[in-house]
């Protein structure tokens, strides 16, 4: 399975970004999916999950600001990030909900104050 994340960049606090992840080599629609992030010197953590049925969950720090969604026909996972904060600065990765696929390169999000 190949995970191709894109859409990161540098923004000022309060700005928005939309991340995309193209999943290649898996039957995308049958997997729960997740966005993870890893800040420098910290462990990788799951920030948002979406089930095969479209149910979503978020960690508290991003609730109300981030929205995860999926396009099963195109095998795409999205993360809309609004009201970004400096503490959101991380490399963002996509994976299935258990995180068991090989990790892709991720996409860097940098938020300046």
C-alpha cells in the first residue's frame, strides 16, 4: 500500500489548509482511516478518524477546527484544517485506523504566530 499525502504548507495562525491523501494498492472503502501527526521530538498521534460508514472522531485539541472526510470512489482521504494554531505544526500522515500500513512521507504543516 502506498500513501501519498499532500497539501501541507506554511500559514499564519488563523489560516486554513486542506490535506489530501491518495491510497494506492488497497481496497480503500473497506478500511477505517485516520490522519496522524508528529511534531518534532514527539510521538506520532492520531488526530482524526473516519469509519467506513463516515462516522468521525477527533482529539480534543482539534475538535471544531478540523474535518476529516473521504471519497471512496477516488480513494482519497481529506483533512480540512481551519483556525490553525502554532501547536498544529507537525508532519501529517494518513493511514488506516490501526496505523498498520507502511507510513508514507507525510506532508509538513507549519503554522507561524
